[in-house]
């Protein structure tokens, strides 16, 4: 309920989906998802900061953006049933 109240998630999602919501914790430098993976969840980023980047064919990393609270992650991939294009 802490994040629901803090970020007014009840204004974004109906209470019908609350039973399907889970809190996932990630350690510093742990990937949330990798390019080419199928997304299993729609993430609502509520704490911390995360780097979104792509890896070029020659192995270099290119920064796309940063995620910070409150940010929805994966909606395009889930709705279009496509693999994730970036690393987070």
C-alpha cells in the first residue's frame, strides 16, 4: 500500500488488478531486462534510478535514457508482443 499511496497508483490502475501486482527488488547493477528477452511483466518503476542502453555490434554501450520514479516500463513490448529492444 505504501507505493499505491505514495504515487497514487489507484489513479492509474483500477483496484481489480491489485491482486496481480507484485513488488520486485533489484540489486544495484542487476539487470531488470535484457535486449532480446521477452518481457514477463509490466513494470512500474517506483524507486531508484536505472540506465536504459543498447549494445552496438562492436560491443560499445550507448545510453538511451534513465528511468526514475514513477515510470512505466514494458508497455509497448507487452502490447505488441515483441522482445525488449534495450537493456535496463
